[in-house]
């Protein structure tokens, strides 16, 4: 009973950690224009836009580096240390971000923030997968991602109403921060507050057992990249997650510039589009968790969600393009698009369940971050098609069709992992 309470406590910490993680991941997109207007007051809109894209790419580079770093550390030093180390790093980076005054500093801090953001989800999912009973661990990961996704909603709301907190800070200190600074400060404060809850959190028994045996190879990348079967599984796991970031990173985050105008709606806010998308993702993850437990299958649920995403993408880019829709209809479509990406929790759980204890953290940390990093490839393919005089809607539909079909193929190549015993090791 005592251990059950500690597992529940860990789920709460992981859920709150992922909440802050997603808050920070999304908030840069919410406040980048405002922050760059302050830091680059004399720059053109085109220069600010290109700088914003560059900073986002730097953040994603940090997440790729961090995925490898935290993943290996999680297998060598423990899942719990990675969980709290990553939270500490991105919380401090958030606070520092509120005080940047030049672009070089902004670049360095977004890189550090990206490294920090890369570790929390994989460590949390690995811990929960190894601590909960194999028949019910899907509920734990469902809670983490369902609640965590609401961090994006909070980022959008705080980004729009941060002046109230700014007024409170001014009342206390006499310093009046701008709205974008408030948003960063809140993110950092939430993370540091979360670290105060760490006392009594439970480390994975599987890791403790492994750590006591010096003969077991821990966190060795060659166990993945030097083993053909593991490498193929690894690439398939990445493939099934890419449609999620196709939806979020291309369709939703480019609403104001590309897809709002494509549907004839010109007053769309990227922040609101992201908020409705993540509301859908949160609802989708909640439903996916229950469906997975009911069907006793991860793969069946992911297949359903991929097919639903394909249908909604066709509606969004093809069917509704022919009608004069309102902004409310557009945001509802963003909600539906987000709902189709609601297999994120199951996707990360599948990644953790595919590999042995000695490289599980490495897989669970790197795979989601390679998926997030795939947004650069997605945008590159989209931009290439647009440069060939293919319109925005058709270009995006071609890219989406490629990655959704590829994900369905990869899903068919992976073994079902529902109820799988995770107490095993990989050998070279």
C-alpha cells in the first residue's frame, strides 16, 4: 500500500512535470514575436520572422542533444535523477529567458532550454512503465500526457493575459516586466516549485536491480544503433509518431501564415489554434488510454487514430477549403486535428515497451525528441513543394499522406506490447 501511494505520487509529479514541459515547449511560439519586437526594435518583420524560426530550430536541436544525453544518463544513473535534472535545467533556462536583451543570449538559452525539455517525458514514462503493474500501466501514462497537454492551453492563456501577473510583480518589486517576460518567469517558477515535491519519490526497481549488476551494459547506444533488429524497431517507433508533429508543427503552428488564409480566415491567432489543438490532444489521449485498456492493445488504438487523422486532414485541407468558414469553425477543426494526435501517450509507451531495461530510458527519451525534430523535415518537404508552385493545401496534404501511410506501415511491423513483461535486458 505504501509503494502504491508512492507510485501515485510519482504519476502526479510526472504529470505536473510534463505540464510545465509542454508549457515551455509551446510558450516560445506564443511569445516569440512579442519578445523579438522588444529585443530587435529596429528590425524588419521579415528579419524577426526568420530569427524566430532560427531560434525554434535551435531549441529543437537542443532537444535532440538532450534526448541522447538524458536517455543515456537515465540508463546509467537512474530515471529519477533525469526526471528532476531535466526539470531543473529548463526551469532555470525559463527564468533566464525573461532577462535576455540580445539575440546571442536568446540563442544560448533556447538551446539550454531545449536540452532540458528533452528529458522529462521519457524519464517519467520509463519510471511509470517499470513501477506499475503491466496490465494497468497504460492508465499511468495516460494521466501524465492527458494532464501535461493542458500546459499548452495554459501557455496560450498566460501569453494572452500575462499583464495581470506583471502588475502583481510591479506591486511587489517596482519592476514592471513585459508580458513575454512574465510568461517565461511563470514557467520557471512552476518548475522550481515542482522540484520541492520530489522528496520521497520512488526509483524504478528494475533500474535498482540492473544497477547492482556490473556485468549488464547500460545506456550503450550501440545496443540500438549497432543492432539491426533494434535499429529497425527504433526507426519504426519514430515513424509512428511523426504524424503527430506534422499536425502540430506544420498545420496548427502555421495557422496564421498559411492555413487560415488557405481556408479563407485571415484573423486566426496561432496561440489560440495551438490551444484548441492541445485541448483536442488532451481529450484524445484520455480516450486513447481507456480504449487501449479496453481493447488490450496499443496497436489497434494507434491505427484508429492514424486513420482518423487522415480523414480530418483531408477535411481540413480539401473539403473545407471550398466553403467560407468562420474562425470558430477553424478552431474547432484545430480541436479535431489535435484529437487525432491523441495517441502521443500510447506512442511513447510503445517506445518504452519495445526495449530492454538497460536501454529503455535511452529509447523513451530519444524517440519522442527525434519525432519533435522531424518538424524540420516536414516543413522542408512542404516548403519544397510550395517552391514548385504547388499550393499550400495540396502541398500539406501530400506531406501528410506520405507520413501517415508510412506510420501505418511501421505500426504493422511492430509487435504488440500491451501487458508485456518489461524486466528484460538487451545484449550485444
